[in-house]
C-alpha cells in the first residue's frame, strides 16, 4: 500500500515527541508504516532546513521505515485588525491559524502529492485539511485526525479569562470552523477523535457518521515505582501551548503556596519545553524547580511522588495523564484535565477543581503511601487496557486496511 501523510508540524523530530500532539501523530505514522510499502510525508509549515534529503533520512531513521519528505512553507500576511478578526467571519480560509495553509503554494503542493494516486491518505489536523479542501483533492481511502474539535476549542477559549473585545470575533469564527469540520468529515472515510466527549461535540453540529474514537496513547513503560520517597509534585507540558502555560501559572501561584504552607519540605517540579515563557521562571517561588526539557522521563517520574494537572482550558485529552498512569503515578487533576479519559475518581485518580481541594488532595498523597500505590496501580491497569500505544496502533492499522 502506498501512503501519503499530510501534516503541519515537523513532528518526526525526537525532541518533539515528548508533546502530546507529537505522540499522537507518531502513533498514527507507526500504524501507517506497518501496513505500507511506501510512505510519503508532506509537511506544510515552518522548518529549520530546506534540505528534504536530510529530513527524509531523519524521518526514516526515527520511524524505522523509508519516508520521503516534501516541504512547503506557510503563506504569510500582516497582522492587522481585519486579518485577525474580520476576514475569518465568513470562511475558515481567512482565519489566523488556517490562512497559512490555504494559499496557492500550499494547495498546489497537496494537488501534486495526490497526482500519484496514493492508496491511503492521512491528514493530520484541521489546518492541513483546509489545504486539502481548497485543492478539491479526494481519495477513496482518506483518513482525517481531528485530535482537537476545533470549533469547540475556539468557543471554550473565547469565553475563558482573560477577556478582550477581539475574543468575541474568535467566538464568531467558530461557525466557519464548524462548517470546515463538517466538510472535512464528509470527504473522509473515517474521522478520528480522542474521546466520546469529542463525538458529542461533533454530533451537535451534525457530524454523526464515520467518527472513530482513537485515544491518545503512549508506550507502556517496563519499569515503574508508584510511591516516590521525595515529597514532590510535578507538572509537565510544553509552555508554548496556552492551556499548559495557564495551568502551570495556576499551580505555581495559587495551589503551590497552600501546599508549601503545610509541607515546607515539599518541592514542585515544572518540567517541559519553553518553561522560560512562564512569569516566575527567572525568579522562582520558594520550593519550585524549573527542570526544563527532560530526556529521561523514567528518572523524572521516579522522583515525582504526585503528578498534577490543574488544566482549565483546551480540548482533546491530556497525554500527560496517560503517560503518568503508565508510570503508575498518583494523579490529581481537574475535571477538564481528565476529560475524555476513562480514569475513575477515587480509584485511578483524584479529581479536584478548586484550588483548596486540589492542594488538599496533593497533601493527602504526600502523606499516604497506601493511597499513592492504590491510585498509581489502578491508573496503570486502566492505561494498559485502553491506552497502550501498541494496542492502539494495531487498531488504527486494522481500520485503515478494512475493505468495507
């Protein structure tokens, strides 16, 4: 089977595979590689090099399969009031975040990639799919990953603090985004989403058929230790992503002081890329360690007693929770942070939405080894049955090769 993958991010780079977005993409690519005789990848977006031979070798080494990479950049325009707010009211093609994918160069690149009539086409996310929609290209075996239900994410963000007048335009943009999601789903053999929650969001805008839940997944670690001796809390994420940045700020500024006032010996580990974007990075609060990007996740989790996810914004599902479950770590999360995942409050995870309740749950886990072990092992068992990458990859491959 000859396969074509269209994506907007250079996510085959190993450093990027620590992010949830990159891990999901890699899960799909590894499934596609397992059923393909040939794989071509069209990357629409920024790149640190224009050397496609180098990128092809890099991608091939990373996935263990020959992958031919083609590149096309994003189209650009000045950032004006009209371009940011007014142009996107009637069409997603003029909205920030999508405009760059829909110029002549991007559409022509998609059309050229389709001229070889690949047996399978996989489009990763709505941005690259807008280039497909404008190209009028079609494939009998087209699969689309809508890992975030974008119209819902846009609405949720628009009505979440902080507020400014322009956010009303972003809320209005959601209508055009929903229309694009409907059009994309109509031409895809299957549209993949992260959870049943996402299915309900799509059903509200009339998308009810050919929707397949493919959960975010990670490889099941061989070694794990549910109870770390060090009294430490940990949050991990890429802080260029606003929901992670807001969650880290909330944890540091509002929840952590409540924990430290009762456990002055505790530490808070802030792990992940772009931590320098956080306001307190240069002058850390007492007890806060900015550990940055970590190569050895097993070591990070081994020294982390409690994994925190105080997320209040975003959509999709949090891979960070699936990863923590794989290492059998006790987790405290908001309801939104755990949204779409099958972890059960009190059995696999502790769910708390208010700052005081979140801090109390963390403090309880710092004191209670038995509860730490119960939650950690419960979460790992749930992860192993539902979110193990090997199992999920096999299911994707089966769906993509189904002749019905």
